C-alpha cells in the first residue's frame, strides 16, 4: 500500500470517528429534549425546565460535531478527487460520479493546486 492509500484510509477513519462522535452528541441532545418534554407534560414552566440544562452547551457541542464532520469530509474529498485525477478521470466525470457540480470539483482542484505550491501544503 502506498502513502496515498494510507492517507485516504486515515481520512476515511477520521470521518467515521467524526460521525460517531456526532451521533453521540445527537443522542445526548435527544435525551435532553425528551426530559424537557416530560417536565413540560408534568406541568413545569419553560423557565423551570430550561434551568435544568444548558441549551448553549448542547448547541455548542452540536456545532462542534458538525464542524468536525465538515472538515473530515472536506479532507477526504480533496484526497479522493486528487486520486481520481491521478487515475485519469476528468473533472466532469468526477462531478457526474459523485453527483456534484463541475464547478465544485474545479474548486477542489484549485485548492489542491494552491496547497501543492505552498510550502508544506499537502492536502
């Protein structure tokens, strides 16, 4: 296995880890919401119910998890598009295969070119 394959595998694993972490954040969020429903059904006021949980903490965790997924997905896409190009696919073929616009693929290609020119800029 070459270094490129190893980097792709690491990027896939990174995305899997980010998805798992996000799933746990979502489960925790659902539990908080369910407890809120139960308290409201028991007759508590909203202000009392909100005092049991920090909505900001949950919101922050959700945003962080979503950001981690976005970063991991982006890194993987850059690596995969690079590999597809190396293996002879044209940008329009990549766009068709992945169901994204040709313009988006072109942006990834521009990003790869910029990163390869900058010192230490491997994607």
